[in-house]
């Protein structure tokens, strides 16, 4: 979001917060000075990225799982067997007198097989389940992003109402702290670390 879009949104939120007749006139210069106070805080894009990075089941990981499931079609499956037994050898010896020679031997047989599942390269049986998980993860990401953005700008609106309109009370102050705790939880602690550190140049 650009600086001017951010300023416009903050102004709209501040105007919505109190009746027009009750709030003093606020100029664009005053809004710009008020926003300058928070210039070192993380942008909404950074907070959203931190919240998405803190999630475990992400669409990217599920897509990787689908690719790995298909790639198993190129991997052979090895199987083997060992057999041991006795064989009987009957040999007829022809000579002056006819006799039958019976011999027994121990046999050891080894078998090995390699099989490929090329059908998995086009479609793996796990794909329907993984696709459902992928759609659910994408929906969860969109919902999380919307929640983070709403909390982010609610906090900024409360700050601007305090700075520009003089609307300072315990309820608003506690709500700002609550929003900061929620954003910190959604980002796995990254939000509080970003507040303590300046943004990268």
C-alpha cells in the first residue's frame, strides 16, 4: 500500500470514528505529521508476511507434497525372495544292466524385482486429499491476511484519534494493547520484534 493510500485510509477511519459535528477539522498536513510519528513501525505488508510465515500448513508446502507424491512414480520399488529346498535328480543310466540313480541336492534360489509406477507421475492417489488441504490452506491464508489488516488499521485509527482528535481513554488504550497482543500471537512473536527494530532500509 502506498503512502497516499495509507493516509487516505487512516483519514477515512478517523472521520468514521466520531460524528462530523463533534470532531475538529483535521488538515492533510496534520495527518501527515501524525503518520510521520509511526514511520518506523512495520508496514501492513510486513506484518501480513510475518503472519503467513508463522503458519505450519501453507499452500506452498502442500504443493510440494503433491509434487513429491507424483515424483515417487520415478522411484523403483524393490522386492526380493530367497528360497531353499531339495531337488531330486533321476537319471537313467543305460549300460549292460539298466539302473536308476537317485540324487538329492540342496538348492538356494534368489529372486529380485524392480517395479515402477509411472501412472503416479500423471496423478497420484494422494492428490484429492492434498488438493482439499490446499484449498483449505489458501482460504485460511486469505482469512488470516484480512484479520491482520483489519487489526493493523484499527490500531492505527485509534492512535490517530488520540493524536488528532484528543480521544484518549482507558478503553481505547486497552484496545490498542489488545490488538498488539493479537498481532504478536498471529505472527509468532515477530510483530513485537518488528516494533522494537527499525524497518530495513
